[in-house]
C-alpha cells in the first residue's frame, strides 16, 4: 500500500486522513516531527529512547489501521538542541526555510512544530520500558507509564497573542518565566504523537479546549512531569 493506491473512501475513514490528504495535495511525501536532542550524557540511553519513541508511533499507527501506509513515509530527523528551546526555534525556522516552500493553507505540521527531548524526557524511559517488558501481549493491558517528549510551537513568541482572549491575561504559575496559560510548548505522551500530528493540520497547539499546560502531560493531562522526577 502506498499513496498512489489508497482510495478516497479509505482515506476519509482513517484517523490520519489530514496527513494523507496533505501529502497528496502538496506532493511532499513525508510526515513526522523533527527531533531536537538536548541531552547528551548517555548515547546508549538516547538510542533506547529514540527506538522506544518510534515503537510507540508504530503501535499507534497499527491501532489506527494505517501502519502499512504511513510507516514508510515517517521521518524523525534528529538535530542538536542542547542550547534550549529558544535556540531550537531559531534553528527549526532556518531548517524549514531550506526545505519547504511555504504555502500557507497547506503547510504540514512538520514545518510548524518540532520535538525537544531533554533530561527530564529521557528519565521517563525507564518506567515506560520496564512496564512494556511486563506486558504479556504487545499493545494490550493497562496504559504504560508515558514516554514523554516536548512539542514546541515553532512560531511562538511571548507573550502569546493567539486566541486566548481574556484568558491570556490571567496569571499562572511561571513556567520558564512565562505566566501566560500558553507557554509555546507542552509535554506530550509520544504514543499519541501521530494523532496530534494529524490534528495540527487544522488546529493550533494553543487551542484553548485542548492545550495542557506544563508540567501536566498532554493529551490527557492526568499525569505530571513533577511525578516523573
């Protein structure tokens, strides 16, 4: 199965339809977020984390009946992100400018959002991997402890001016010096990244009904990175 053989009916019924349609319409046959690595202390741990991230993505695609199609088009390039989120945004903007001629109505999320993995994210691997090993049947059983990455809004600049209305003037506990509700990024359980990617074709990360403010972990928001330390 590939993009040349899928039918419109199959696409319309698939939970990743926005991704499939955009690849068709743009002719850009890749999807997935660029990954910025901020933690460099242990290369073996990093390799395990990245392998686990990709395994989670494939499980989600399998669950949503689109692994055979979308796995072949998934790309997860890794770049240096050790200088922090602000520097990552600058690097990401330059990378996007070099690789995609912007068509505002069709720009894929690959060129508007990216992933950032720091020490805190790496620390979520051990509990996740241990619980996965105890599963008797892959993909079945209670939810695993989340493997977490940071999703960065490449177009964010504080203070946020997108869509919050009166809520943007409320004071929240400071996150990296920002007291707005929207801080330009969120922690995300990586198993849900494919569905987030698809949603971001027609919705912003700062959507008021869906945004989960750090340190809570999106998309459910019932767990916190404070508990992962």
